[in-house]
C-alpha cells in the first residue's frame, strides 16, 4: 500500500508541476504577445478579437440556449469570450523562441526562483544576439553553455555581460551552422601590417592575431592534425612581410625542407641553434636599450618615429621536444639543452616589444619540456585534437582539445580567456611557394651565418655594441624587467 501511495503522490506532484509550468508558459506568451502589439497589423487583429469578444458577451443568452449540455455551453461561451487572450498567447509564441520554456527544461533559474527575462534580439551578419535580464552570474551561464545550446537549438559563440551585470548578451549562430572542413590559402589574405597574422576561419569570422600585442605562439597537435602546416602558414606570412626568419628543424630538415632555405636559415643542429638564440638575446638587449633611449615602446613605434626599417625576427621551431627533451641525454648534451631552454625563456619574457617572435610547435606536450617559464609568456595557444587530456591541459589549460572533431586542420585558438574553434587555411608547399622579392629590414647586431639569397633582398647595418642591460641579473631583477614590459603593453599604440 505504501508503495502505491508513493507512486500516486509522485503522479500527483508531476501533474501539479506540469499544470504550473503550463500556466507559466501561457502567461509569459501573453506577455510577449502584448509587447508585439506595437506592430499595426497585430494591433488591428487584436481589436477585431476584442469586438468579437464583446459580441459574444452580448449574445451570452443565445449561446447558453444552444442544444448543448450546460457545462459544454458555458465552456464554449468562456472560450469565445477570452479569444483576445488566446490571440495574445499565440502571437507571443509565434516568430521566436519560447525562452522561458527552454529555461524550464534545463531548470536554469536564479536563487530567487526566477527565470531569465528575454529583453530582445538583434542580428549581425549571420549571428543572432539575444539579451536577457537575470540575476544569474555570467560565469554560471558559461558553465551551462552546452545545455543552453541544446535548449535554444543554436551554437553559442560568446556569453558576456551587457551594459550592466544584470544584462547577459548571448551571441549565437543557427544550430545547423558548420565550419567548412577545408579552406585553401590565398596570398590575398596576407596583411600589409607587419606582425598581423591570419590563420583560419571560425564561426565568428577570421582568426587573426597581432604579434605586436601577443608576441609568441604555441601550436600543438597530434600527428595528422595539421600542426606543421599551420606553422608554415605563419612562416609564409612572415616572409612576405619582410621579416627575418630562422627555422629550427630537429627532424633532419624534413618539415622545413630545401625549398625554405632560400627564405632563411634552416637549422638542424643544437650548437647552431644555441648560437642563433645567443645572438638574438644580444639583439633583443640592444633593441630594449635603443627603445628606452628614444622613448618608444615597441618596434612599430620605433620604425614609425625614426623612419628606419628595423626588421621583425621570427624563430620557428617545428618540434620543441626534439630540441629540449633531456630524458636519457648525455651530460654535455643536457647542458646544451639547458642553455637553449634558458635563451628561449629569456626571449619569451623580454622580447615582447622588440619584434623578436617565437613560433613554437609541439606534437607531444610535456610539462618537463614546456616549462612554466616559457608557457606563461606565450599568449597565443593553438591546439589540434588530443586524445590525452593531460596534453590538452598543458596547452589550453582545459580538456577542450579532446572534443575537437577529427578533421585535419581543425584547431582551438586560445588568446587570453577566450577560446575559438576554427579551421586553419590549407597551405600547400608545392603550389603556394614562390619567389618573394621583399626588403628584409635591418638588425642592430651582425647575424652570423644568415646568407643573403637571390629571391629576397635584405640589408644589415652594424652598429656599435651596446651593453646588455640585463646581463648578470638574478631572477628577481628579471621579473622586475618583465613587469616593466607589462606596463608597456598596457599603453601600446598601434596602427
């Protein structure tokens, strides 16, 4: 008996909850219908319903005298009498989403038991932007993003506060929208502004980043994800923008093959890599001193103020682990790796404004290789698909890379706290590489071993050496220099 009573009570509770939910939905639909009476057509139909309802009221006696049972006569009378209300409910549900019903389905409400109130919408390109008034924190909206997408039948691109903490702005795309699975690269996409790089397309548009603001990039992904292709895509834009490039390839020069040697130096030995990084460390020190003396904050401002062409320098490493993985290495080799790691860490910290950019690739992210000192100073993270959650955590700080579709060239780009899934442009060496005639800018120091090629023009200006301003500094002093560079970043003035 007790079991039957519990089952009966459960059914009653469900019935009461269903009735209450239905009433709430109906009232909300009427409210939305009232708001739509601003349109002339809707108002005219509503007035017609009012007239009809008045006639029903006047003809009440005749309706009740119809050859119908008494309760059916009264039911028909009240249904006809409240036609204007039913019209408002139908009008409120037409031409839009029933957000209250959607929030009810996923039990998304504030501590006061109130569901978010729909304030309106606007369109921008293919995007539809919804505005809600709610006392639910925006972080909780973000945590429930996947459930909200299902309830709204859409793809949510961004959730953020509107003009106050109580207004939430939800940027969406139709649920059937799909990012293309292959997009061929075109040289028309190369930006004229030095350091502005384009890598692909997301649901929100093109994925670009400005190396004057976010100076270093980490690209990671399993074999077949397209990581090396995206590195060469970025490299090609550096070349066409007149930058000086160094390509560190410890897979025997396979990734940056013979065809790339006409654009810059391809390095396959750690000894030469250490020499280059040491020279760039000295170049960076001289640039910092020069910028400070001229009271400029970055390479763009320096070139604009002086009319000179100080070159941007890109250091590309296809597989960082091959260069820095110390496991099982002999003592001498391990010492060499530690020196290289130190140089990379110094450049990552102190070359934010000087135009020396690190573009690092990793196939198997390892916390012992990608140290916190290096990773924390790389603001742009591009990750392909990973089956290993730990690898995704190392690169993105989350397991989102494990959920990327198994599509070659599909990545997640993380800049700051924002992450976007995108399809990288497909760059084919055989059809895309060509002769490039550009002027490579100047350096302050002499770059040994960097040979001039027939396909690019470049010039070097040797100046008197300047004392390295951070030579011999301890870790605490270096951190102070880094903080000073952070202050520069807060006041950058770019084109």
